[in-house]
C-alpha cells in the first residue's frame, strides 16, 4: 500500500502538517482525509472521538484561540474543504521549549493540507476569502467544563493575522489576555 500522506514537521515540536496525496485522473480525484493506520505515529494510540464542520461566511473573520484542559485535552486534525484560511496553533504546554510560540499555516481546498494540532495547544483561524468550510477531527469529545481560550489579539502572542480583522464573536473578543505568571497546561 502506498502512503497517502506526507507528515511534515513544523518549527513547534509535535505540531505537524499532513500533506494529503490525492489520486486522480481526467474525472477528478479521490483523497484520503484520515487513516488510523497511516497516522498512528502522531495519534499516539488515541482515536478520533468527534468530527465537527464549520462554515464561515465573511473574509477576515477570526475564530479562536480555543483549547480544552486535561483530562479532555485533544489532538485536532484541521482541514479546509472550501475556501482558504490562515490556521494558527499556539503551544501552551508547561515547560515546552516553544511555550507561547505560534505557527500559522495556509489551509485551502486546493493545497490538500491538514494541520495536526496536539494536546496542549490553542487553535484559531482567519478566513482569507468568503464562504470557508473546515472539518475538525478530535481525539476527545467537547467538554464545556474544561473548555478555555486565549485572546486572539493578545500582545503576548503577537500573532500576525494576514488580513485586517473583521467579524469576531463577542465571546472571542472577551477571552482573557495572558497574565505575566501564566504557567500553561500540564499534560
């Protein structure tokens, strides 16, 4: 069996990009979005427990920076099926060499990339065009008691969003800024 994914490292430890490899001909293509067997090295014996779909209408919209605390911390597989987004992950792991560093990746329907965000990272994105659809695969089910977030505009993170910020929910606007003594997440 030939590999249907190239696993690419990012500058942040344990944060990966999957380059999906579509098989096609003159009719179109077939693309594998996920395979437990092929992705076991980054799944760490976890299973996909939940799949979510988002639709965002307006270019420039920011959603994030969301995460869950243990014991409901999750690995997320994020892919864009329509449109184009700037997808961002922030390392919140206590004692990580890349603590509070972020990495952004362009995900689009055309580039066939998936961002694999491990436990202990916050996640958010900005739409780069109208009518964007994302699919999220999660290794833990959503739990409102362990849900948390950082402010997408926190100067301590200094995320370089590519477009002027537009449509942002009140909830995301009101997420707290990182306090000076913030220690991160213990996994």
